[in-house]
């Protein structure tokens, strides 16, 4: 896969994970709704498995 295409395709997930992590840093995990917590864990699994 082309590196630039990979970055373009994955950037939204990385950005959203960053937003959720910012919320967790400010207010803790307990600040996440059950839906947000599920999204966080899903995004974390996706992003941690990203390879080119």
C-alpha cells in the first residue's frame, strides 16, 4: 500500500482517538459514556494494529 494513501485513510481514526484521549486526560475514564468507552477501545485496537 502507498504510504500517503495509508496516512490519508487512517487519519480520521487517529484524530478521533486523540480527541477521546484528551477527554480522558482531562476528566478520567469515568467521564466517558458507555458508547464512548466502546469507541475508545475499538479505536485503540484499530490504531495499535496499524502497519504499512
